[in-house]
């Protein structure tokens, strides 16, 4: 169990961001998904399109050197996000099939809860922040595949 008092007693100047997952392939597990913000409002993109956020965790590195993984804590939690439009719906369905789900005989909405607990192969890449003055790199899942 985490000792909150010990954690919050640390000097703020010594707190650093956790090490991001290095680029490479990982085995991920879907933990949950949502289309709502914490206050219950719909998730939307900057363009006003609906979004889905999948909370996922990298459980195992598949092709990353042990040296690159030094300081990374597993399971490493991330989000895999989808903007939902008619033109992008195929990406979501592709992801769900990579989670081992069959698309036959069901709607996309019916597939969503079935993804929770499923595993998939994900390729992590680093992308620079798009915010002015922010020079950090962020780990994102660029592509997915069947866990095989």
C-alpha cells in the first residue's frame, strides 16, 4: 500500500516525470474505456468530434533492449485514443479486432465492453509536444496488432 504522507513529504524540486516507455513493441492489456470526462461530460476532440479513450497498460516489452527499459516501471499505463468520425471508424474496428474480437454479427458499440481485459501488440513511438514552449517527448501507441 502506498504511504501518501511519505510521497507528499518529498521536496517538490526533486519530483521528476516517470520515464516514458522507450520506442518499440509491447504487449498491452485494455483496462477500461470511456467516452466521458471525469465530470461526466462527453469527450470531444478540438474539432468537436466525439472521442473514446482506452486505458491500457504495457505489461511486457517484446523487442526493446533491457538497457532502454532501465527505470521503467511495469505495468506502464497509457491511453490509446480514438476520434470517432465516419471516416475514422475503421481504425477503431481494426483495433478491436487486434484485441481478438470478432466483428461478425455485432455493432461496434457491442464490441467495446468486450475489449476490457483483452491483450494486443502495440508499437510505441515518441512524439514531440505540440504546445509552444514544451520540449518534452511523449510516448504514444502508433500502431496495433494481434498479440499472437
